[in-house]
C-alpha cells in the first residue's frame, strides 16, 4: 500500500518502520523540506542492535498517490498538519488519526468531508533518544475505528495493522477505547509532569488519594457519556499501566521538561469540558489542567 505518515515522532516512526518491514511503501511528511531521512531502529528487547531504514519525505506526487495517510502529530497540531495536504489528497484516501486525548474529531471531519476517517489509539511504546534513533520499548494494544460513514466498511485496515504490529483490532465504537486511554492519560500524564517523575513513582503512597479522585471523576463523566466503566476498573487499569511503564517518563512529563506545549487541553481539559456539559464537578482534574496550563504559560510568555 502507498502510505504517507505525517509526524515522525517516536510512535509515528515506529509504525513507519513496521509498515516498511511488511513491504508497504511509506513516505514521511515532516516539518522541514528534507527529501530523505535515515532512521536507526532497534526492535523490542534489542536496544543495542539498530537497523537503518531510509524514507523519502515530503513528495507531493507520492502524497497524491497515497491510499492511506496516517497522522501521528499531537492533538493540537492535527489541523495545521492536515491543512496543507488537502489539495493533494485523493477522496478515496483513508485518513488515520492517532494521538493522545479526544477533541480533534469534529475539526478533522470538517476538513475532510469525503474521505474515510479512522481514529486509532495505541499502547505500543517507543523512545526517540535522538531525532533519527527509535527504540521499540513496549508492546500494547492498538484499537482502530470509524468516525464517519465512509470509514464504516474499512474494518480490513485493522487486520492490516495487526499483521504489521500486533495486537491491533477494529472497534465498532472507537470512542470507547479512546475514553479508556483518556482516563489513563488523565491520571498519569499531569501528575508525572507536575512532579517531574517517572510513571512508576505514582505507586508511592502520597499519590494514591489523587489517583482515586481522578478515576472517580473520570468514571462519572464516562458514564454520563454512555461509556461503560467504574472508578475501580479505571483505577485498576491506571495501576497496571503505572506498573508496566514504571521506568518511562510520560509524554507530558517530557513536554514540560523540554518546555513544549502539552496535550492537556485534549486530556484533562477535554474531561472537564464534557463534565461541565453534564453538570458534574471534577475539581481534581480541573486543578491539574490549570497547573499544567500555568506551567505552559511560564514557558511561553
Ligand atoms: O500514553 C502515555 C503517555 O505517556 O502519553 C502513557 C500511557 C501514560 C505512558 O507513559
């Protein structure tokens, strides 16, 4: 398949390499105009052995010939990343959007009224220590699902993703896994960013009450949104991710550390906005949203 991948961060490049290994023809779309990038990639559990992959980049002809575009930029970058591509995109081209948080869907549907649009969420983990080095650091579930009518019949895409990086599955209501992931991000991301600690530190006693409150608030909003869950279930999932990723630094931790904008508006910010619609009080999530906004504003005065 001819594929353009937009946003060559850790997760995007992981998918680009895995798709290339399965003989798909992948070009990268990057912020600069470099015609080629060489990526040094290490497989899971072999961090010291790297293989080089060469990707052509930023070719409008290849974009026009793409049958699939995968967008892995941050939630707040999706519109700006997609807009310059619009004149080249074939209306049959399947567009897959993969980012933390919820909230870009409406905009993307407005930008692409004819294309099949799929949203995806993944728990695969990758680490990018230098701009061209990627380590695959953890296996995890990927969910894909349609958010418009045109994409309803594209269930085979999940099979293709599964053959590339397993386990990947189609979900008939993608908002369900998107909310599950949002719950995990609401708990782990701001706490590890505010406290500048690795995920595993959230196992300490001092964080348990906050984690409980976050899960209780998120479960109330999810239930009001029609997504089946309980605060206990969410707490259990959060604890499992903390244990499974204990040495990792969350994406928001890294964003704050490097003085970059975070996805907080699409994570705790989205949660608080949906809570307000349902007249649910979410003081702990609101306080964390404000704390991260304050840290961002000090960096971007
Ligand atoms: O998705 C993540 C992130 O860092 O953004 C988690 C699950 C918290 C893993 O670090």
